[in-house]
C-alpha cells in the first residue's frame, strides 16, 4: 500500500543549485498537487495538475516548474534554489471531489 | 486570492475536555475538509463535507459545513493525549472544478494528561 511516495525525504542545497523533488502515486488519481509548508502559514499551493499533460499554477508558483507526463508521476523542479525556498514540501493526490492523500514530505534546506 | 481564516491558532487543554475549532472564508466553498498532521508526517484526512448544513462524525470528531458555505467547524469530544497535532481546515472554492484546495494556517492542539 504505497499511496503517495516522495523522494528524497531530506535535502540540502546551495543557493543557485537546481534539483527535482519526485512524487509518485499508485492510486490512479487524476489530480496531483504540490504544497509548501512554512511555520504558521499552513500549506500553500505551488502547482497542480488535473491529469496527464495538464498543469496549472497555484498560490506561490514562482521559482518552481512542474510537468505531468504520466498519471502516476508529478515532479517538482527548483530551477535555481534560494534560501526563501527552505521549507517542507508535500505532494498530494486525489480523485475529483475527494479528499487528498499526502506524501510524507521532503524537508529542503537552501544555504 | 482566496484565504481561509482558522482559529484558534493553538489550544492547550486537559485530557477529557471537548475542543472546538473553526474556519471561515470570504468566498463560497463547495467542499470543506479537515486534516490532522502529526510531527514528521503529511496531513491525514479526518472528515470531508460536501453539502451546506452537513454534519458528519468520525469517532469522537464531528464537523459541520456551515449554512452560508463560508465556514466550517470541527469538534473533538473527550480529548485524549493522542489527539495532539495540528488540525487543518481546507476548502475547495466554488467554480474550481472540484480540484483546487486551499488550506487554513492550522490549529495546534496540546493535550495534558
């Protein structure tokens, strides 16, 4: 019962480096999304996808890219990491109208 | 953009007490969701609400979808130490196709045994 799997769990980057956070789900859910969680601010939507080949911006998309080539995978790319992107990142998936299932998160530190 | 105001920010209670928290929005929502997050984990769905006025229970938890469709409430009865965590409300605004979900800032619950 994998559900939503995120890798890596922890990452430290230097300012200016790029990296990809991986997210995979095995529930055949149409909808996938990426959130960042910062202290006292809840979860803020970065990007989301309503199906393979379709993506859209959330509340805080700047500095991040996404793609959705398959139903299962929804990677998040940081193009040039900045200290302001230090956060905990969560990937989630759901069917339309249903509650979201979350991964365990990726804790990213940018120094 | 749309925002959810969740209150209180934190609660310190004694084991056995009842807990109430709420969430309000300036716009109409089609769906209200309540999640719990424990340290080092992702949020886990507790209750989903789909109709104005709906009242749904999950064990000691009860949530309601406000009549105005702009608010929701979560009650926990007879709290126990394992209720400790962050509780998030989340909503799907009307007109977003049933996908886009925004979250409140969370209520941190502390339970003293």
